[in-house]
């Protein structure tokens, strides 16, 4: 009886430790995904701003703006 109870206790401790490790890994993965999502949103904002600046600097847009300023 002594050996089987020792085995059961060791297995229980092992299962508890593995559960804690799995929960910790899930928390780390979740935090990483949230941080990556934040970085992706920042990159998207920068690319949108760059696209708007590029659109404004097209020759047709610049000439149209200059012409409209001198027409007034």
C-alpha cells in the first residue's frame, strides 16, 4: 500500500505542475498575441498615413491644387 500511495502522490504533483506550466504558457502566448496585434495596428496606421501623403504628392494632385489656388 505504501508504494502505490507514493506513486499516486507523485503523479498528482506531476499533473499539478504540468497544469501550472500549461496555464503559464497560454498566458504568455496571449500576451504576445496582444502585443503583436498592437504592433500591427501601429504599422497599419503608418502605412495609411504614408499612402495619404503619397497620394497628395502625386503630380496631378499638386498641379490641381496650384491651379485652384491661382484661380481664386
